[in-house]
C-alpha cells in the first residue's frame, strides 16, 4: 500500500476485555515497530520485528501484551485483560530494512479503556 | 536512558526562523542524526537526516558541528502549520536498530 495502515483508528473497551490492534506495513518493508504514546508524552517502544528473526520484545510493559507478525507482513498487537493505564495511542511503523533510520508511521489506534 | 537532550518547548511567530538544538554526547561513529515531526493526532514523520556538516531539503536544514555531539534543526520562515513536536534521534550506542524517541520539542508558532 501507499503507507502504513492501522485499524481500528479508535477503540473503546471495558476494563478486563482483550483487544487486538492491526498494522499493515508498507509492502516490502522488513522492519516493523510498535510504539505507545500516552497523552503529552513521547513514544514508548514496545516491540520490533525484523524479517523472520525472533522479535525484540524488550519494550513490552507486561505479559498482558503480545504481538505477532504473519508472513512477514501484517502485525497484530494484543492486549489481554485491559487496564485503564493501557489507554494511549498505539503507533505502528515500518522501515525498509534493519538499521534504516527512516521509519514510516501509521496514524495510530487510540485506545480508551473505561 | 535518554540518549538525546532537547528543549521541552519553544515559541515563535510566523515568518521567523526557528532553531532547535539537540545534544547527543554518546553518538556512535557510524550513527546518523534524524529528525521527525509530529502533528497532533498523527504519527511522526521523517523530515531530515544528516551525518556531518550541513544538510538541506525543502522542509528544513540540519547543522552538525565537527564533533557531532549536537545538531541544530533550522526551520526557515515558520508558519502556523509548523506547530508540532520535533524529535531528534540517533541510533543508540552499542548498535540498537530501534528508533528511540525522547519527549521531543513542542514548537508553537503564533500569528
């Protein structure tokens, strides 16, 4: 596609429910990143996929968070048993290759846990 | 740990030149310096990248001194639409390939 696409753009969920956030990276980009941005804050790294290598999960805040990337393309970020502190904008980015310093971001998914 | 240091906020007026300086004392030899721009309710957007001296594109200029321990993003003749958060990034020393964003600089351009 022309850019990184994320869905849904907005998600409101009840505390304790599970949510899935989707990211479609730019075709051909082997690197994919998930970030979280709370109101007025910078971007917090969550997880990084590079090709078929094992993902770098060092940024995941708890075991309620997981992500997968199927076929080296689409990625899904899953948050189980959501808490109010999970409310944030979740941003996905892709880049052509590992070490490529230009990353292309999607518009993000705004998650609100009530 | 923050790898870059930049002002939290800046104010300017339409038509003025804005310079945002970023400190990166631990920059590695092979690292590039990259700047991103983020408008409200949008993801960050790459605007410029450099290694040393000066780089200019249609959006901004980037000045990097010889020691590369700092860099300055220069926005000529800003307009209201330049109101955004600007992030300075360098690759973490030790070879991490993950773009690491700090708090950025919130630039507000006034009429």
